[in-house]
C-alpha cells in the first residue's frame, strides 16, 4: 500500500526523457517514489493518503549545490561594504558561540524549505570552520530537525598555520592556536560521524578552502603567478584525498582562475575528477575549462554581480560536456535561497556575456538546479528527478496566482515568474515537512526569534571590528557615503585575525 499519492497535477519528472505529465500522479512508499504516471492509471492503487494537486506542479525538490552556513543570520547586518570577507571571516573564527551553528542552521534550513530546496550544501563559515567538530554537529542537528537534507562541508581554511580560533563558553572567549594536524583530525571526526547520519539525510564532504593554497583564495590569480605548487599545496591535496578515500566521501571546494593549472601539475593527487565539485570557477581560461571537462570535474556557480567582472565559463563548460549547476552561494540580502531568482539571474548574465539572447533556455536552467545539481554533489541516483526507486524529495507549486497563469508553457512560466511563496507542500524522503506553506517539523516563530537573538548578540560582541548595527541612514542620497572607519585592519591583527 502506498503511503501518499499526489494526483491530478502537472508532473515535471526531470527523468531521462524529461517527461511532463499533464494530469499526472506520483506515489510514495517507504520514503521512496514507487509510482509515476497518469492520475487515471493511479486510480487502482491502494493509498493511505491522497493529496489532490489540481492546479499545482509536482516536481523534484531543488538541489542547492553550494551555500554557506552562517550567512543566514548576517544577511542584513553586513552589507554595502568592500570589507565583507575579512569582517565575516574573522567574526566566524572568533566571535560566535557553539549554539550559533544550531540557531543559524535552523534558520538556514527553514528558508531553504520554504524555497523548495530539499538538499543543500552548507560550507561552515566564509572559510570552513574546522578547529572542532562541534560546528558541523550543530549544523547537521539543525537541518535534521527541520527536515532538509544537509551536505556539511568543512576542512582546512587558508594559510598560514597554526591558525587562531576562539570559542565562547558561558560568555567567556577562549582563544587558542590550532595546528594543521588538529584540523585534519577534526575533519576526520566530522566525516566519520556525520556522513550518512540522520537516516542518511546528512552527508559530510571534505572541503578545503580552495583547490590549492598558495594563491588568492577568493579571486582569479594571473597566470604568471601560478607557476609551481608549494609543498603545502601538495601536502593538502594528499591529505584531502586520503580522508575522502578513507571514508568513501566526496570533495567540495572553491576554484578561481589559475588554480586549475596549478592543481593539474599534481596528476596523482589533484583535487579534480568525478568525485570533486568546484564552486565559483570565475576567471578560468579556456584551457582550464578543458581540463575540468577532461577530468570530469563538476562545476557550480552563483550568478551574482561578480560574474560581470570575472565570469565562470559556463557556456564553454557545457559545450565541452561538463556538468554545471546553478547555486545560491548562501542566503544574502539581495537573493536568499531563491532558486527561481538564481535561474533568472543566470540566464540574464550569460545571455549578456555571450551577446546572444538564446543561451540557457529555461529547460536547461531547470536541469541545472535539479538533476544536474544532484550529479554535481554525487546524488543523481537518489534525488533530482521523479523516478521509481529514488528518494521522495518532492515540491508542490501552487499555480493559482496571476504570475503563473495561463499555463501555456509551464517550464518557461515557472522559471520566468516562479517564487518561493508558490511552494506550499514539500516532502523529503516521503515525509511532509511543509504543508500549506508552513513547516510541520519545527515551531517557525521560535526558530526565527532564536536566530535573531543569536545574530544581535554576535553583532554586538564583534562590533569593534565593524559597526554592524550603526549604519547611517541614507535617505535622499544618490550614493552611500561613509562617515566612520568600516573595518579596523590593525585591530583585526591584534585580535588574532588573518585572512
């Protein structure tokens, strides 16, 4: 007997044939998809609960292949500043509590749930926080409570080593220097404990901050500065490979122009290949794109304003046969975890970049946020499409509003005008975790208020780094003008920070 039947819907399967069923139904049994067909064919099935999805779309949940744990509570605090990265990096390393990762994780998971994201990557902090297993544990606990699949990503942050980190216990800051060896030990603990935990709703991937360590970790590096791997580059690649192979898990990291050529010098241990997923990849040369395609390395990108200056070679990678996913890069003030908006921005940016209004049709964009994104994170046999045997990660979208009617071309309509508020039912592993637009697993008000308290406490604790809460109003101004020092670099160094 089927547990749930979703009937009378427009079903977008994203299966190999990319079928769209006009009056379709999806049956769920023991957390997996057991039937995909027409509603007429489903009439003879024995079902415990039938949900009438008339005037709705039923489709696989979005897979957000890259985002950052932590950003959700800071999205309205640090904005309009070129100091974002050093401010946030130091705050994550030295001014948050262990409980931060739990309270932020629940907020992050809840926002993703409302946006129809059923699987999401969480890189812990702006650079991965891996001095202790506690941040990863608390992030995984939070996502498990909300019911969204969590890919916890942590590993060594950038050089130099040893590295200073702080943990707050009962309001007291405890700072210590952490060695590279301690971080590797912490990483192994995270992977061994969390990969396939929480009824396999949690995965844990090896995540160093950058595919190599000796160049700018967050921007392209000119070719004449990408000459030779350092000893630490080689050591880190070997250690990341060792841990990933020991625990049969995957590698997720950032890459920017110049890094691919450097990494490829070490053919044996390079963080490239079908078990590797690289985010950003802005500023890559065409021959670096060819290396990624040749090694079957998966790529994802966030379609933000930075693509105007240094773009990811998305069109070239796709034409070379690489798998590419669209991601949010985390919850931010301008976009959040809105995968509909991410698809639209990607289309706009790359049509303009290629000077051709016909690149990235809506069907391809939907692939890049479902089945292709699932392939990037190594889960394409489990999620990303509605096929018998796959895990029942399903979203139901209400079409009965002016933005989504008439239903002449449903794919164009969803990509062009869809919004997270249209998602009113979500199932993960067959469990209903959002119904009538409300989470069924947590008290939403309690989650929101706890995250707000955590954000305010953190902001006041680190206010000497950046005037988080005292931004001057800009009423009537055409441009933002600053009348205070936005980030004290010398104070950052005295405080143990380095970026």
